[in-house]
C-alpha cells in the first residue's frame, strides 16, 4: 500500500530520526510513505482568531498539493502538523463562507473543498495495519524496556481531531505492548509540554519538563515515547540543566514511536539518528541489549 | 369497577411511605422490591442532613411497620414482569426470584451464614474491601424481611456441586437448592412507581483515575456509618489508614453536558457538606476540602447547615471544578481551579469523594419501558404535566414518587410519595376511573 505523507519542517532537520525511522518501519509493514511534492510549512499553530484566515492558507495549500497529486488521504507524523492540517481541513469542510474566501484568495489554485482526509500514522497502524501485524514484524521484542506514553495536547485536543479517547488515551500503550515493551501509565501523559512558551519563557518549559519527566520516573519508566518534535525538544533540551538543578532528577531518553518500532523490527539503526538526541538513549538501549 | 388494591414498585423510602399511607387508609397494597430487603439507598446512609439523624433509627421503624402491616403484602426479591389493563384494573405479573431459602420455613435465626465457607464483596457495602458477605446472606442487620438468599454465582454448592453446609445447619430445613423462580399474578386498581436512582459510575469519568481511594458518596457513607463495615472508623480502602486529608468534588458528571448529564443532581451540595462534617467529627484533626461550582442549599435549614460545615467544622470550600485526580505515591492529587482567586490549585490528599451524578435506576428505566411510561432523555419518568400534575405519569392510574421522577432529597421523596398515595386513594375510594381529567 502507498500512503501520501506530509513530513513538515522539523522532520527534515532535528527530527530526522522521526522521519527516517517512520519511512523504514512502515516499509517493513508494506506501506510505502510517499512524500508529497512542493509542500510548505503546515502553519505550525492553528489560529483561533475568527478573522485570521491568512493563517489557514498554509495548511490548506498543503491539502491542495495533496489533492492535485492524487492523494485522497494524507498521512502525518508530527503532532503539530497533524493538528493544523486536520483542523484547517475541518474548517474548509464545515464553513462554506470561509472556504469561499480562502479559495478566492488562492485564485491561482484549483478550488479545495476538503476532499483529502488527514490521518495520523498511529491511527493507520491501529486501524489498518493492526497490532497483530505489527507484532508479527518484531524481531527484537523490547522486553524489559519500560516506556511511558506521552501524548501532549495536539494529538488529543480538541475532541474533533483526537486520535484516541481524549482523557484516557491508550493508542501509544497498545503500540508499545505490540512491540514487546512495557507501557507505564503516568498522570502527566496528556499534559502540555510548555509548547511555544519555550520561546518567550524558557524556564517555564524547563519546569514542565521537570514535572513531566519526574512523574514518569516515579512510576518507574525508563523512557518516554511520543510523536511530537516540539514536545521532544522541550522534554529533552534542558535535561542536563535540570539534572544539575535537582539532585533527585536523572532524566530519561525521549523516543519517537517510530524509533521504537525500528528497534523492535531490527532495522538499520542509522534511521533512528540517535546522534541527534540530547538525552542519549544508547546507554539505556545497551543495558537492555537492544543495540550492540 | 375499580379494584380496591394498589401496587407500589420499589421499597426505598418513597415506596415505603406510599405503601404505608395507602395501607393505613384501609386498602390492600402490594409492595414489590427487587432486592431481598426493603430500605433502598436511604438505609445505607450514615446520617442524613440537615438534622444528622441516623437512618437506622428513623427508618427501621417504618420498615418494620411495612413488614407487619396487615394491609401490606411485601413481595421482596421480586420484579414486575409485565403490566396489562388500565386504570382501575391492572393485571400485573410479578416474578419472584429464587432465593434458595424457603422464607415460610425460615425463622431468620442466621445460623446458615455462620459456617458458609464462601465470602464475596457485599453489594450493600458497595463492594468495598471491608467486611465481605457470605454466599448465603442477609444484606444488613435490620433487613425486612430478615431472610437470607443464596448467591448462585459464588455459592460452593452451585459452583462446585458440593458443600450444603447451610442446609445441614438450618434447624427448620428451609434451605432449598431446588427452588425455582415463580410468577405471581396480581390485580390492582392503581400503581405507584418508586424505583429510585443509582449513581453514575465513577470509572466513566476518564479524567479521574480509577483508584481504591477514590470513592463515590454512597461508598463514603458506608465508611462513615457506625453500623457499616468499618464500624464507623474512617479508613481508606487501599491500606486501612485514617485519611488525614480528604477532598470532595461536586458535580461529577452532573451539570456537565460533556459527560452527558446537564442537569443538577440537587442533593450533592448537601450530602458532601454532611460527609465532610461527619468526617471531621470522626477525625477532628483532619482536613476536608470541597470543590464546588455553586452551593445549592435551598431546603429548610440547609444553608445554615452548610455554614456550619464552614464555620464550625472548618471545611475549606474551593470554588472551581477539578480537572484531574491521580495517584502520586501514597497521596492522591487533585488539580483544580479556585475561580475566586483565579489560580490553579493542587490538593494533595489521602482520599477523594466524588459527588457523582444521580441517574435513574437502570432497572427502573427498563420497567418504565415495560409500563409504557414516558421518560426524559436520561430515563427519569415524565410527569403528566410538569407544573399541575406532577404525580401522574403519562399512563392513567400509574403514579410516580421519589427519585424515579428526578433527583431529589429524602423529604421531597417522602412528600411526593404521600402525594402519590393520596392520588391512589382518591381513585380507589371513588370507585370509578375518570380518565383524561386534570384535577
């Protein structure tokens, strides 16, 4: 099966490990991710201002690209890209007046009426591939690896774009268990990582990272797993500083869910780009005999 | 011609009151109760607001009266199967469930329960991990009738084919493993539906953890009750330690369209104030916190009662909703907002008590369907007219009382029950059923 997909900016730079491991892991499951051509920024943040239609041009333009390249569905990996594309698509579908304004503004483009379906790869894995098929591809079950699923905000809120139950999601837990790991529930799984507050108030984001990771540590987790490059940045970037500030804080590696799949499927570890990680996962993985 | 007998369905405080009023007026009443004893939810409570009476003191005399009244035929452990006919002449099939004990022979001595080798969580104690019941059991000490039933699901004889200890012990030979359920047909002129309420399940609130120390109001009533499974010592279910701090959360599910119940459950403000107060009486150096949206204390003596909780028992009221409850080691954490200061609050405590939405008893909803009674979106029975005919249902000759009609407290339930009983008496006494006439 071929699935058109939209990578987004971060997956070409810091989150290279998310993209490459996703492409490789999905290929192992016979799903070829086909990057759409001429994509642009997703818009990053879905604007809530009633009259701020200009903000929706970027995501809608990406959906137009997908449509003209014959995609009826568009796969996404980054939680933020998923969120902005999905919500902009819902806006186009439900608000005929705004749809007309957007289409009129982009007069050089063909009209777009919400024909493309935006999907997150986790939903493709759960609903189409199925956890059993995922388990069948596992060569090195992640036995002994205790991973706390972390969802953050944008995969689950608001309800109309939620990839799972809003308050008690289980989709990442199901994935972790399908590849042989032990999923650790913790109360901060759906709390915000600090998001773009990191730009104006970096200490606030560091505080969030400390709260979230400490909570997972208390529940016995070795690592977090997530799908969002921004959460990943906020949770890993300041760990070394937090270790110095709090004597009982040890920190933990932050994995993209596709990196764990690549490990379990025993794919070339180069696709994980562990060298880009600020919280080095290799000591943990070596101690669990998951890398040599 | 009107059959001068009545049927009351449901043996809680509303059904008991209605049955007694009709019986005292000289008419024969059948009282059908699905459980093996009457008493309903009220008999589970520790003390009741605003007087702090003990239900065991004020309710058991009424229960005993029901059991002994010459005009009341109590059909406990029974359910209404079907109803046909019309006002003045209903034919009702009542299914008498198999208790596996011949209640005519049983003297209620209790010997059968002493040697039963099986224990199971007690329904009456809301399945709390204190004081389990036996497989042959009477739900509580003051049960009316004081007769045991055998729970087939856990009884060793029914599950493993051998045991029969209770049968050997019974001095009157009342234990009968071969007993079958039977159907009794009765004819009555009028019916009162008083099937009561249940609480929405706390596990269905996904933002709150599922945890032994997060309990609903009735569970905490049992923990506080001097006659309850902890004999009134306040202890938390997980480790039996005395909770030093307890957080109470109002409007859980209620007044919350997101959870499907936009209505106010009407009693939670009062019973949470009461539970916090009783907790403080039991643990004077403990601290109680109540998260609330508004305080709705509109009954007689109710506002004074809430003020007493604040002033005398030093309950801390926090105006705001709780967004999340989760375990953090030994403690439970409650995240919420204090909307008076506009700040986020985190309360670290040992137990959390949830004021869950009151919903109609699911068995009552099923029954309303069988009887053809109109209900609202949530299953509460709809009155014939919201203002002027509040006791009549959409079916002539069938009346409603208590929480089957909507959330309400004990005095309102009792008043409504007496009102419904007087409607029934008017019908029985007049000797003719006048349909479609508003009185």
